[in-house]
């Protein structure tokens, strides 16, 4: 089915969650909006899927938690989402002097967290340092978070009133220096550092500070930095946004692949196809819910290969018949309820980075496990009554280039090493707990950066569409047009970024879409 008209106020290229957010805002404002999505469904990475057919379990196949989605967007669009807190913040197993231990951090802190720090380190100094550090970070988050849904403020304005030492450590010097100055224990340092490395291939001492920017985004969501589970899975976020857009009057077309954007300052012609049929539609403004690198190709450029983003992760989805027992003796239902850190001590993170930088899949890949079904059993369907659980692994320091020579063989190697790293802390092999589907195959699905690019058209498999940028304006930045003021501008006035590649657009936040919509409305 084609579009209903030949010209629209706005055409959104890409039906990911940001594109849907923009469409909902603009359609509510009375604009004619057409969303063109290449796949046969909307949502991009924010989808739920029955990854293992016949099991009935619906997993958050790609993105898996929500933090940066502002409550104001959920209210504006009447999304009706339930975002549920996890009972455990994190659990980090470790073996020291032959003893299997673990650092437990509760969501609502009781006595267990302090006792866990003391058992690990021998006293309360790291526990006190932890609270002091995150208290300082929370003050920065409280200042940054409200600005995300407003025009960009200057770096000077953002820094004003912030303790100069914490500002310098977070924004001006490699995050590793700050972590090393505040903590002594290797495991505690590593747990803190992981937020700087999600989908980001860097050392904690990288002079580019890309790791600092990643760290900041992971700690500022709604001013708290809490990562919550959407009840019903990530697909519920997409469903709510799509409903809001359609009810407001936006048109959503799936299986509509865009092949060309021919733009000038007065508008753009968007060429797209559904099967063998070719179509062209005119728009006053095009919102690009694609990576900036992809947008350049759609606009007729041939970007240099070295400018292509480099994704860095291994995502493994498991369906388990039961949770595995831990060597430390910690209750699995407690340990797996939050973020379960695997091989993420500080020195181990740096070793893995150095090995990957040298072209080797790390001997012990660092990564994190998430058991969403402990927080939201509804995603299991009938399996919930059988004691089954989902388990998601997100591996760090596994950049795209490591898999280039033989993607499937290298993926197999990475998966085996990741499972071995997990097994080092289990009292029984993880694979002994993995369910078998109706096809008699183990319920294990792995995605490397090449898979993410093939599935979702994210260049290089980069989950943020490219390296994250500071969520404020530099002192030399032009902020003349509404698109510039909102951090969504391209070189062509009629083409605006609205995806994760927009300033402040990373993760499942809706910020790229919200801010692009505000720029369009401010220009009319």
C-alpha cells in the first residue's frame, strides 16, 4: 500500500522508537506525517520477539532496559508504560584467594549492601567511597537531566554550580583517573567503570573521552540513572509510541525501504520502494531516524570507509529451564535480578581491551547478564509456571573488526569464551540450564556487530549510531537555527536528524525524536 498523498509536511525515514516519537508529537500538532520503515514492523532495536519459535517467550531481542526516556515524554504522549524497578541493582561475583565471593548492591539499600562491601574489602572504606562518589554524580545528573528536553545549553552554563573537581573528572579528564582516585578495590573500580564501556570500545584512559560521554549518559536518566524493565518487554515501548502516532493522524508504512533523499532548503523528494514498486513523495521537512552515516549515503554521498562507526558488543539471548546455582552461595534469584557483572574487575577490563585492540577476542570477555523475567514474568507466557527464565548477555570490548575475517567462526569463539567466563562463577554449567526448543535446538541466540548492522541497518553495528556526544553545546558551536539549538541539524535545512545519532539521542530515550519535533515546530 502506498502513501495517501504526494506531499507531506514531514516524512520520517525510519520507524524506530525515535521516529515514532517525532511522528506522534508532530501529528498531534496538526502536521501531516508519513513514516517509512524498511522492515515489516516498526520499533527498530526496541522490539520484543519470540526469538525461539514455539516457546511462547517474548524476549527484548536487541535493546533491553529503559533509563533515558523522560517521564515528560511518556506523559505528553499518554504512553501508559509500566517501567518496573529491579529488586537488585547489581551482583558481581569474584574469586579471591581461592574463595568465591560476590559484591551485592541492593536497589533499596538495606544491611546486605554494606555487609557485602565489608566481606569483600575487609572494612567500610569502599562502601563509604561508593556512596560519596554516586552522591557527587547524582548532583550532576540532576542538573543535566532536565536540560535534555530543552534547547541545548552551553557547556559554561552546565558547568556552573557543579563541583569543579567532579566536573573535571567526568568531563575534562579520562574517567579512569577519577575512578582510580576515588576507589581502591579492583572489583569496585570495575563495576563503576562498566557504565563507561557499554557499546563503546575504549580504555578508561582514552584521551578522546568517548568513555566519559558514555558514562554520563548511563547515569543521568530522569536524574537518577536507574535502568528499569518495561513490563511486557521493549516491544511495549514501541507499541505505545506507534499507537500515539497513529491516533494523532500519522501514517506508518512498513516494508517501505528508502533509497534516496534529494533535498534542498525548500524541501526534499524521498524515493522509496515496496517490493518492485518505486515511489517518490515530497516533504517540507525530512526527519532522519537513521544513523548519520546512513543518511549521507541516502543523500548521494560516498563516505570514506574509515568514517564508518565501529560497534562493540556481543549480545546473547538465552532461554533457561531454571536459574543456575552460584559458587558463592548467593541466591540466584537475588544475584540475577539486577545487573550481573562477569569478569568486569578493573584490571580485567583493561586486559580485555588491550587484547581486543591487538586483534584478539579477549581470553575472558567482560560482560553483563540480565534476567528480565525475575522482574517481569509476563514475557515468559506459559513457561513462567515451569520455572523458566530469560537471560540476556551483553559483552564488552568485542569490536566489529574482531569478527571481520570469518564472522560465524569468530562469533562461535566469542560465545564459547563468554559462556566459559560465566561458568567460572556457577556451580553448574550454564548450558545445562538452557532449554531446548521444539526444533530440539538449544535456546541460544547470539548477535555480533555484523548481525546488528544486517538486521537493523546500524552502521558497524554501533548501538548508538555513532559515538555519543556531550549533551550540551560547546563554546564555539553555532546555535542560530532551531535545528542547531535542539542539536538535530544537518547541513541541509530541510533534513533533520531524529535518531540516536542526534545530539542527546543515544539509547531508548525518545530524545532524538522529541527534540527533532520541537525544532520543526519552532521553525514554522
